[in-house]
């Protein structure tokens, strides 16, 4: 499981991208703990969308762990709630 940082900002997207690539190489599904996320920007959401797109192509999924209202709100605001579905949150 990969714990996402409290701030998902453009300044951290490159590091987050590298971490997600490592996670992809070690697992089929990607388990993301979102419980500490308090701030999200569009660049981070774009990265999560790219991850989702890749996983759908290879018949895998993101497994969301924890709750994050800021992440949910950002996804809803961008109209992506049907693509980045947080309903399977543990």
C-alpha cells in the first residue's frame, strides 16, 4: 500500500509519478491510502487519471483506503467522479 502525502501539489507530481511507477511494477492493483490528503491540485488529479487509465487498460484497479474530503471534492469539482470512483474506499 502506498500512502499519499498530505499535499498533492504540482511541486510533488514528479516524485509521486516515480512512486506510482514503482508501485505498478510490484503489484497488479494499486492500493492508495488517501487518509492524510488535505490539499489537492489539478496536476495531481491528472496523474491519478493517467494511473486509472493505465490500470483499466490492463484490467486492474485502484484500491482506495481511507477517506479524504478534499480529494473527493476536487474530483467532483472537475467532473471526474465517474472516472476516479472513490466508492470502493475501505
